[in-house]
C-alpha cells in the first residue's frame, strides 16, 4: 500500500471477527532511553584520487576566502554514478570546511547540505531544499517577505557553500527557485547568480528525473518563465569533476564485475540479451504479506473536517495522509511526512510496527493514541520495550489544505505499508536485499538503473518476470538522448 491507495473493503482485512474482537489495549510497561549518534569523523586519507582532487579544490578555495573575502564563488558539478562515494565525499567536505572555520574563529558553519527529499537529506546529514530555503512544496505562492525573509537571511548569513545532492531530481524550475531564494537571502549580492554563494551540484543524471519539472540539461524553452530561468542558472556550472570508482558494488570477482557492467548498460540504455538473462534468474506484495503475518489487522479511519470532500481527497492533496490505512504488529511501514530531520524521522523512513496503543475501551477503526515503530535508521530518543525493541511512538497528525470550495483537514497516523515501495522512494538508499518489479515500460528515464543499483551484488535481488524488450525500451527514451547530448 502506497500513496493514494484505496483500501478495498472486499478484501475483508481489518473487518473479520478476529480483527474486530482483538483486545487492542496495551498493558506492557516501557522505559525511555535516550540515545544519539553523531556523524562519524572521516579520515581524509581514505579518499581516493578523484575525491581528493575535489576535496583539495574546496580546501584551497575556502582558505583563500578567509585571507581575502573577494574570491569568485565556485559553480561545480560532481558527477558520479550509484555507489561511487558521493555521500562520503560530501561529509568529508563539510567536516573540512567546518574545521577551517573553527580554526579561524568563524562560529557558524560555512556550508549547508541540501537534497530534494527527506530520505536523501537524512542520508547525507543534511536538510531538504524546501524547508531550508522556505520553498512551499505545493502551490504557486513562492513569495517571501517580512519576518519570514528576515529569518531566512539570518539563518543563511554565514553560509558560503551550498551542496545539493541527488541533482537528477532537481529540475529547471527548482534550480531557478534556489537561485531566487539565494538572491533574496543575500541582498548585497542580488545581481550575482545564487547570491554570490558557491554552489556544488552532486549526483548522476542517469538516475530518476524531476517530478513535474524538466531536467536541468534540457535546453528547450517552455511556457513557464521560472523553468526558462533555470536554463540560465544551470549554465553557470562550467566545471565538472567525475567520480568513477564504484564502491557500493565493489570487488574484483567475476560476479561483481558482471554486475557493474549490467548496471552501466542499464544506465546508458545499452542492455544486452545476456544482461537480461542474468537479471531474470530469479504482486500483490503488501496485501499478501499482511495476510501472512497471521496477526490481527487494524483498519484505521482518518478524522476529517468539512465532510465528504475531505474524505475523498487523495494523499497528495492531504499532504501524505491516507483516508484509511491497514496496520498490524510486525507490519513493514514507511513514514509519510517529515517529523524530525535531525533524528531520521523523515518522509520515506522505513520501520516495523511493534505495537498499537488505543484509548481505553477503544479500538479500530478509531485513531490510536500512537503506533510504536522500530525504525531502521533513527538516532534520537526512543522507548525500549520489555523485549528490547527500540521504538518511537508515532501519533496522529493533522494536515490542512484549501481549495476553491473551502478549508479542509485530515487527522491520521502518517504511515503506509512498505513491504513494497516506489523506485523514487528508494533513491539514495543502500538495501541489503530487494525484490524488484520493473513494470512494462520505463516510465521515467533512470528508473531501472536506480532500482537495481540499490543493492551491493546481483545475488541480493529477486526480480518479478520481465522481457528483454523491457530493457530495450530504455534507449528509446527522449530524455536518454538529451542526457547523452549533455554529456557530449
């Protein structure tokens, strides 16, 4: 079950006598235990030759700024396919610049690290573009003024460098918005691109494309002025560094070399019949897995204001909240909203339900007080259960939205089933194992490459059946040709 899922009442899930009569009251006592983890210190000597070249360029540039503030800002692109150590390099650069700042009496960090999605931002210990630059996720009201503008200027006052990861998902319009916000944040440099700040774009254009936006490298004019402004902003980036040593799918064995070749063929639309045969060696995933739990299932109804219109709204309109959800102990779930970026409670965070707590004498379909989830990657305060599970209580949250017909809101637990997730949600993750369904066609250029490159070895994947023709469709993509033109 994922975004905009409609819970089919004919399935009977959450409606059987076992589900209805189950005692949902929780009696176990839990103890609070606070644990936190910091970013690991990076040994700069572990950087490879290409990483070190970029690292030294940033080191020299910032040292020159300390000596003479009138230094031309950098406009750099760091290219690297999946698993080439981009995140590791980002963390090394941030650590370096903060060390230089501290040595020279600069109290605030000179660098911010951004990504488009919550999961991608958490993986690099950064923040989302939307939250940091006060860019609304939905709607066209992009103006910022008054106290909001003052807060943005204060927050970014000492920032010299902006690193943007997963650049393939940042489109022309978004790049133009980033440029506009930085002009507003640094009014003394409003005539300079990006407010006179150094901007480093990191990632691989072979990955997933922007949603409802054009890739930065597309040169055709559109009807959207902001999108066209993005063309001008992208042309500021003239220096390109490449990372070409694959670290995630590392190893010199025949199998690992074969897997790396398959991935590069996928990325470039050159898959062979032998690639297909290797991949095919291996549908309903979520519902079938839920049944196999053999555990009582709670069908949870959201609480709405303003009647039927709010009930009918899909989860996109309701800002990530479903009208109905199915939950059970042992269920794999995904968090659908950003709750706390610093600790890993971000949109896309994965975990397993340990318990569901209802008010006394209540149960489904009423909203629970909280759902206790053991998240895969979390580094904040937690509750340790009697059986040593490290859980986080996720309570219902309310999201509101406006339409031409009125104001609406939905109160719901911000979770969805996650035995299966979209490829877009997986970008930026490294998975131990994965079962992959590629579908009938390449709906977005880079889809197959991102899905398969999440794991470390070919043996870690199980595929749903697909044809060789499915791989051949990749090279027919219009965006694939545009990306090749950009590379040339």
